[in-house]
C-alpha cells in the first residue's frame, strides 16, 4: 500500500528547489502509508511524490513515480490490482513488454493502451494519478467502492492532490477554511460525506469517478454505479452456489503477495468465511488476529478462537483495556477530518497486532452493506411496513400529535414510542436518516451557537441521504435495496472504509476486503431483497451459502458488531481527556456550542444517564481533531 501527493506548478510559485522541498515534506507527512521507499517527479508543469509500501516485486524496479515505456506517462498509484496477471498476459499478446513484476507497470501500460476505459477492466482498490507529459493533463481516478482515498484542492488557479489531507498542508498555497455545512454533516453522520471535506476548497474524489485537469479546469465523470434494478430469477440454491464460488475467487485473488499475509478475525460470519476460504487456498496455517474488550458485552474473542481452532490458524489476540486513553490522541491524529466512529480504536489495535506478524491482512468488510447485516435494516423494515399501513396525509397529520402526547410521560417505553411515532410521520428516506443520525436534531438546536448556527440555519444533512435514496438504481417499491444503495454510497466509503484505511495505514499494514470485490457487490445487488433479510434473519443468503464451511453457532448467533463500551469508557478510561475537553471554553467546541449546556450533558452522563453518549463522543472526537489541525 502506498501514498501519493502532488501539485501543478504555476509561474507565480517559487523555483524548483522550493518545489522539491514541498514535495518531500508532502511525502514525509504520509510516510506511514509507504515506509519502504519514496521518490519525486518534477518537471516544468507538475510535481509528484510517492511513498511505497512494498507488496509485489520488492526490488527497486517497483519504485514510483514510474514512467511508461514511451516516456509519455508518469504514474503514482496507491492500491492493488488483483487481476493484474490476467491483464499482463493480454497486454503481452498486444506487444507490451514489461520490466518489473508489479501491478503498477501493468496499470500504466493498460492506461497507455486504452486511456480512461482501462478503469472498466480493473479489479482492485486504487487511487491513481497519471501525468500526460504531452497533453499536459493530470488523470486522477478512484476505485468503484472508495477503498482508497484521494483528495484534491482547487482554488485561484492552484491545484493539488493527495492520499490524505495532511499531505496537502505542506504546500504553502493551501488554504484551510472550515466548511460550516460539513461541520454539521459530521455531527449528523460521524464523518464528512464525499465529495465534501471539512475544508471549503479541499474535495474528495467520489468513489467510481475519474477527473482530468490541466490545473485550471476540471472534467469530473462517474465511470461505475451499482444497480439493484434487475433481481436475478435464478433459484435460491443456484444463487447460494454462485455466491460461494464468487467470494472464494475474490479471496484467492487477494492472497497474491510477496510479503507475509494474514487476516482479521472477529468470529462473525464475514471474517470467519474469509478465513475459512483462505485456509483452503493456503499450504500453511493462516495468521489470524482478534481484538477483545474487558467487557463481556462487547467481547467476541471466544468466537474468533473457535473459528481459529476449526481452521487451525496461527492465532493472536489483544485486549483493549487500560490502553485507550494513552493512545487516543495519537490515534485520532491519523484522521485529517473529524471522525467519530468509536470502533476506530479497536481497528487501530488489531492493525497494530497484525502488523507485528504480516504486511497484508484480509478483512470481512462489506458483508453488512451487501447482505443487510445491520440491525438497523430490520428496524427500518418494520417501521416502513407500519408506515405503509397509513395514508401519507394521515401519517403526517396524526402521528406528530401522538408523538407530542407521548413525550409528556417521560418513561423509557414512552420515549421509544415517541421516537417511533416521529419517524412514522416522516417519508422513508428521512426516517432512515433520523433513525441513524448520531447527533439528534433537538440536541443540535439546543447547543449550536454563533457563526455556525447562523451559517447552517437553512441546511439539512438529511439531504445527502435523501439524494442517494432518490437516485438508487432499484425498483420503486424495493425499500431495502434503496437503503442498501444509500449506505454503499455514504456509510461504507465515508465511515467503514475511511476507518480501515487510516487505522491500517497508521501501522503500515495493507488490508484487503474480498466481500467488496466489485463482482461480489454487483452479484449481491442482483439477489432479491427477501433473500438478504428474511423475516428476522439478516444476511440470510450469505449464511445459507456458507453452511458447508462454517458451524451453525457461528453462522446464526446474535450479531454483536465491532462496537466498543463507549459509555463506560467516558466514565473511566477516557474520563480525564473528556472532562478536560468539556470544561474548557477554548478550542473548536466552544466556537460551535454553548459549553454551559455541553457541561450539563456531561454531568448527566456521569450520573449514569447514557442518552447523550453519542453526542458527547462526537464532540470529544471533534475537539481532538481541532487540537491536532487548527
């Protein structure tokens, strides 16, 4: 895995020596992504820097930026092309001769041969920058699902790009003015959804898109999208067999490596299936790593151990206990934007554990989004069925009144009833947003102050969810497919994949996700919704497909998820850092919120009232980011 950065040189900027220094500083900022080698390309028009984590062809021949055989193109590439051997054979037939054993050279030759159409043939995870020395154009591209990050800056004739925002900052012309609507997005979603970043003039290249620029004008285009519109007519048994074989092939492709390779193992169906298939393709024990907690409610190591014993893996475990507070500030720095999914903490530690044993780890990411594995999908399905029992005008008129009446009782049961009545009054897209929002609108309205309140008064983060729901490539009455599509466009690339990329890269570890092979994702989209969420059974088709590989108690036990004892942490391990944050009237939080009211929420939490745990954690995460980057 690697990191890249660069910028267009303009007549107004300093001379070559200064630009060389900027590039080296940009590369140093992301050295964790590529500690094995680094190099710079600099001509009269552009500068590019690359940091390399050697995975294929460990010789110096794989160093980037790499120049094409004709000398016309220069590439800096972050990722892996899993089908590069197949592509290489085809290119050999077309007359291409290769000097290295890398997928980078294959990718560069394929671009030279087919231009932007090369993206249609790639199976992998990637962020690509290719400079055309003749046309004086830069080509940027990001993989279909957004596994690898790519940011770009555009302002006043200046253009720069990088794998992480921190690699843009050494360039003196970069302006980092906060984007108010992105701040509000963060508190709603726990991350900043693409194409926004937390800064006004820094953007994320969306997944499945490419961009061509001469440094002043940009052409942005989507090259891939996911469709749920044509459900398969194959039998269930045929779908199960096809799914198993496809995931098995995706695992096989991701085991190509010239360095030690292992897997994350939680004991859930996704990672267990990946480990089981890896064992079938390996002549020696698979190295597996698991993370546990000092809390039985959140600890799954016994299930990971059960799977490890079944497949005779070389198994390693680590318990997240008293080591959270001392590491939290340093870990949070790897996110260049505020990020509040608390599972980034165990993800960091399991990556750290894995890196002691291997350089590449396979993971089970993507199973929940592809096959309806989250509990929220079942909850939302029930709510949507109830909603469909009432005509729209009746729902919107009656339920808000009933919600208001329920709010007067104040018990736990009536609060749940109040919440249900409120969401039933809404249309399904907004209801899905509200149910999954991590910072309730009522809390936001009570806390927000000053410029942020004024600048975001007319903005609703739910518009992002509603946009993707409305544009889902699904049949009109297939609500589950619409929310799966929405999560694949938002939650997956904005939260899950950011978390895994930053925490693994913080430890110079490459992670690969077979369940996010685009062929698996497209196949899953063709499976009828009733076979994903069947009654109360989530991931029904996936579980059936893997009954021949995994035991029943692994397949059908209650899902725990990769969650953390957050409320407990805020009262114990993280109390000091959180208390210092909430008692301070300086910093980012104080510019956003009424700190007197924030402190009231914090005091209530210490008394055992946990209804604002997510809001408090989000505010702590925001302040950690602020202190690191503002």
